[in-house]
C-alpha cells in the first residue's frame, strides 16, 4: 500500500478532482483508513467496492478492516468479515490475505 505520506498526497489529488465517482469514493475511504487506522473507513471502502462489483478490492479492504479490528481487540465483532475474507482467500488461493487474522491456512495458523 501507499503508506501515510503517499496516502495523504493521493487524497489531496482526489479532493481536487472534479469527478465524484464510486471508484473515487472507494479510494477516498481506503485512503482515510490508511491515514487514520480506522477499520470502519476500510469497511466503508469495501462496501463501495462491493456495490461496484469489484470483489477483489472488496476482499482486500475487508482484510484491512478485519486486521484493524483484531488489533483493537474486536475479533469477535470482526468474525463475519474474517469469514468472508477467508472464503475469498481460499477460493483464490491467496493465503497471504489471511496474514494477521485469527484463522488457519490448511490446518496451520496464519502468519501474523
């Protein structure tokens, strides 16, 4: 991802853009999550990506939301998000997506 400095720079570019599309809204929410660490911003981005029909970016931002929730001690509240990310990761053979989440990959704890 971009990191805080890059996210701030890109957010500034989007704010100056005259276009307000669902893609921009999703990107702005993702950037907000990067800048603030707020899992709800990532969840908002995931919902927007879902409305667009972009299941990959939905899964990526859901994983970011879930990791943030786990870090905050909210793993139980994140259970349905983690389940969706886990299903996507297994279906697409992307075990790295589970890093930092309290799930297992082929019977072994996920890294993290």
